[in-house]
C-alpha cells in the first residue's frame, strides 16, 4: 500500500526528466528564433549589397575619375574636348557636373560645355525638385511643386520669359520644340550659378544648331557654355550634341566627358560609343540618397528599367553597345 501511494504521488509531480525536456524545447525554440532573425538580417544585408552593386554598375565612371565626388577630392586633371551634360530630373547632376568642370576638366584645358536636353518625361519631375529646393532666385520666378510656372526667366541667356509646358507636344518638329523651356535651359542656369559660386565665370555661346554657323578661330580661349534644346531622348541627345560639336569645330568623333544621372548613365555612355564610334570619358554623381536627395526605391525603379533596356537596345534595336560585363541582376532585388 505504501509503495502504491508513493507511486501515485510521484506521478502527480513533474519529474526531473519532464522538466529537462520542457527546458530543452524552450531553449531550442529560442535558438531557432534567434537563428531565423540572424538569417533574415544577413539576407537583408546581402540584398542591400546587391542593390548597391546594381546601382553602382549603372553609375559607371572612367577609372581616372573614379575617386572624384566633389570639391576637395584630389584627382589628376583629365583632358577632353568638351563636357556634355545630359538633361534629366535631378538637380544634383548639373551642380556636381559644374564641380567636375571647375576641379578636373577646365584645369586640363577644356573650355567647352554642351548641355543637351529638350522637353521630355524627365522634365516635370525636374520642375518639382526645383520647387522643393526653393531654387527660385536664379529663375526670377516662384512656383509650387504641384505644377511648373507657365513661363520662366532665363537670365544667362538674357531671356525675360520663355513658355514652359503649355501647348507642348513631343511630336513637334525640332524648331518648335526649341520654343519651350527645356531641361538644357534649366541646367544652364544651375550649372552657371554653381561655377560662379566656385569662382569660374562662363560665357554663354548660344544654341549652335538653332543659330547655325561654325566656330570662329580662337572662340574657345575662355570657358564657354552651349545648349542643345530639341532632343527628346538619349539617341537624339547624342546625335544633336555631336552635330553641335561638329559646328564648333571638333569633327565627327569628339573626345567628350559625358555626365548623366546615375541610373541612366551607363546606357548614355554606351549610346555615345555606338553612335560616334568612340568611348567617352564617363562620370556621374554617386547613386546614394545623400548625393541625389532621392530615395533608394526611386533609384531602383530607374535601375530596373535600365537593366531591361540595355540588352534590348543593344541586341535587338542597335541603339547602343552591349557591354561585355553586363551583370546578372535579380529583378526581385530591384522591385
């Protein structure tokens, strides 16, 4: 009887074995949770690195300019015939291109800048960023981020008023497109203002494709800036700029430094190489939030389109050169 009673009591109490098993389960569960969290963090970090690599590949820089990010960076001056800045939606592009000109290209003897870009898909976002940054003074107008002003002053060109987007149509002929305020017009004011801040004054040389005429001997003894305002996409950017530079006396294969916004930059350089048969010197702003004042999500959206366009434009349409180092990029990383 006593043995049976003792057994009954033991059965009602937790045994050392059951306590050990329970503790082991809890410990294993906690360890598994920690392992999952660490694995998730590693994947997040790995994805961030893949995105960084994908963005940086598009933001190609000539090896000689790889370490230049702005004033104060020591880089050996690079000699080119001209700096070409492509219009886009990012204010940082003409600002940092101006720094590149002052610090690197002009000291090596470059005295010609061509800003290329008419009115296109990138133009409305450019107006919005100008409003958000409150960059009104250089245009002698103010406007809100909801819509650009109906017209704007362009002091560097001596233009008191130029229509913005009212009545604009991408199918218009080049001579009509030039009547509207273009990305190149806007970049001219931003680029010139930044050079002036840095102590370098530029002479405005006009719009050679509109004005006609070849450059006079010695015309570029001083830094001179030109605009090309009829192009509406990368192909015509390159075509019209090459014709502009030919009018300025640089022949059909000018040695140019090309600057475009980071996500469009690689394809832009590949288009130059395809159309003129000479690889340009490339430089662009670092593809970071701090440098561009744009979120990573927006940069990824641009990048996704570019990784789809480059092989299509190179292999099927013949618009650009197909790079030999084209990377395998996961669409899921950029979406």
